[in-house]
C-alpha cells in the first residue's frame, strides 16, 4: 500500500448526500477481484449516458476536475452494501482523500485498508472546502496527514481528528498484511522454535 503523507491537488465537489457504494461502483463491475481497472467505471451511472457517452454535467467529466485527487462529498458517503470495490474504484481513478461530514462505517474502514484518507469534518468546514473545490483547477488543496490539517488555496487551515493507529498505518503504508510483516522476525523465530520442539507437526 502506498504511503499517505502530504497530498496537494485539485478537490472535486460532489455535494450529493447518501452516495452509496452502488453509485460509487455499480454491481455489474464486481466480478473482478483485481484492484485495478475499476476507475473507468467509478460513478458509472452518473458519469455516463445510456449510450455510453460521457455526461458533460458530471463533475469528474469536466476539465477542471478530471485529475482530482481529493473529493469533497455530501453527508453519509459510502453507505449501502459493504463492497471493497468502492475504495478500489476511487483509488484507481486517482482519489486519495475523501472529505465529508460522515461516512458509512464499513466504507470508512475499507478506505484505510486501501490507502485512502477519509476525513470527517463539521458541516461548516465541509461547506468551506466545497466552495474551494467549486473554484476548479486553480484552487488546489493540501492535505497534511502528519499535521492533521487541510490548507485551502487562500491560506485557510482546517484541522481534523484521526485515530493515531490509523494515522500510523497510512503514514507508513501499512495494510493488514504490512502490519503482519512488521512482526516477521517474531513469527520466523516462533516457527523455528515450533519446528524444533515439534518436528512431527
């Protein structure tokens, strides 16, 4: 998993509330177990018309936000079914940070396991960042995980809270497998001892 330290980029506004995981990545794209290739289907029903052409009104299809790495979203983002493909699709598109007033619990946890930083903020702070995002490509936002702050294009700073363990994992690029490998020396020593003590096992 890639480390998350400081991210500076364009933030895309998505003020829609209750964006569920089926809206993020519809069910027909869940056949794969690969984490790559899902970005093109992110927000499929909002991004594309029935004939497969792009919907020019959708935020991520507009030139200012095509390369957005930060998403400023409406309340209750990631609700619905517990599909890990949702953060996979966001990450494959290039989104590394999602900011909202609230997230569904399973989606929120899955973000951390895939290198995405979900940030919960009060409504007034989200409104401020949504206004910044609406300004487009000239209004870059910096998310500093170490300092736990978001710096806006006009120099404003928004602080955010985060569980220290989750912060440690993101800063060091540690998913569940990475955390296990941190204990590799102890695991190897245990297995060597077991092999000597119980060679029949």
